[in-house]
């Protein structure tokens, strides 16, 4: 599957290439930027922090480059096992990176999480580009304050301003990234968009709907696992389990006369169908596992932790 422009097979499979880490505190717009760069809704996005829970590779291809963008969870303080798992994922992404894009959100005053993100960028020793996002929302004073905060920890780091939702703006960033990356052989076929299975992307798209439809902590306390995936004729049959932490949340997720769960199902089918380019039939099952976010064994079972 690909949304990339088809490229002639005569084009050599080498050019500007490398892994580019998307680093930043939660909600800075990392996944939004990934989707805009790829021209495809691959990664879950929401206005709630801690949307991304694990690494997602997005492969950008054009005539003379293959850029391997690694979206990471937002950098935040680890309190429970799932936070540790997310921090582990950030570490892996930084290990793999040839270049680090450190995304800044100047609409929020810089704080501890920004400090952690900047320190991680500095400690990994990789070339780092400060990317000031949400410049459509932030005042010049806010933008200056945000950059000054990061430059205390990363002195001299080059910066670029951006609106991650705007493809023209992201295109300028892409040009600079290409200049900074080395020449090399491409690791992936040009038609590949990611190394994730479609079913893992589908689970993320269901989570995106949960984050959009459910309030406060509830969507954060739900794990989505695809239990069954079968292509049958012109459609994909999918069963997914939503693991909740509390019995009391069940009624909220189901809603009055089942209205909420029906909406979650309908919207999820629409998103998955758009991504896969096929009709989708989805059944959702609810399960309760108290405090699953604190249980390392369960996190390993659902591939959130190594
Ligand atoms: N106005 C505006 N909104 C943006 C921009 N970039 C991202 N957003 C919004 O910011 C919110 C967070 O975006 P995400 O892409 O989910 O942020 P993230 O950094 O991936 O967040 P985590 O996965 O939690 O770390 C969403 O509501 C986006 O629509 C931007 O440049 N301008
Ligand atoms: Mg994200």
C-alpha cells in the first residue's frame, strides 16, 4: 500500500536516506507531522497528550530519497509500567536515528517534559533540528520563549518554524532534512509505507476514535488488540478487544442503549476502510483487566513493552 507518487523502476534504489526520529513532549504534533509528510493518515492523532504509545515507522519516498521517519511516544515522567514502556520506545527510536527532529509546541509554556526531551536529544549525540511547530497558534513571544528554553540545553541547534498540519510548510522541512541526510542504499521497497502490520495500524485508528469520543482518563485506560483479521472477498473481517481497567467504565464505553459503542464501531470501520482501501466489518469486544497499565506481563503480551 502506498500514497507515494509512483517512481520509474529505472531510478536507482539509492539516494538521500536515513532514520529521522520525531522527538518531543506529548501533544507537540509529532504524529500530525508524520501523517502530513507521508500524505496519509498512518499514525493516531488527538488533542489529548500521550496518544502515541509505541514507535511507528513511516517511509517517505520520492525520486531521489527514502526518509525513514520514526514517530515516538511523547517524552514524559515515568510513573507506572506503561510510561516505562513508552520511554523504552523513545530510547529505541533515538538509538536508530541518524537525525533527530525535536518538535517544540510554543503554545504551552516550556516545562519539565521539554527539559527531558531536550536533554534526550543532547545525550543521544545525533544531529538535531529544533522544529518550532504550531506557529499558526503561537505568538512571536511564545515562539521566542520556547526556542530560548531549548537552546539553553542545545546551544547553537538549528531551528525551523512549521505548521505540521500544512503540507507546504512540512515540504520546507523535508528539503532541509534531505540536505542533512547522507547518501545511501534504500532499505525498503518504494511501495512500502511502514513496517507495521495493517492490523497494528487499525488498532491505533480504533484508539484514535476512543480518544476522540471518550472523555478524560477513560481512553487512556483502554488497550486495543486485534484478535481476528481475515480478508474475505472484497472486505476485511476484524474482531478487536478493548481492555478496560474498571468495570465502571463499561457502561460509559457502551453508552445509553449502546449508542457510544455503535458510534465507536462505525467511525473505526470508516477510518480502517480509508486506510486499507477496502470495506471493513468490525466487531468490538470488551474485557476488564484491573490496572493493566501497571502490569509488565500484559504490556509485553500486547507488544507495548520489550
Ligand atoms: N493548529 C495546529 N494544530 C496542530 C499542529 N500540529 C499538531 N496540531 C494538533 O495538536 C494535537 C496533537 O497532535 P499529535 O500529532 O497527536 O501530537 P503528538 O506529539 O504526536 O502527541 P503524543 O502522541 O501524545 O506524543 C492535535 O490536536 C493536532 O491536530 C499545528 O501545526 N497547528
Ligand atoms: Mg503521537
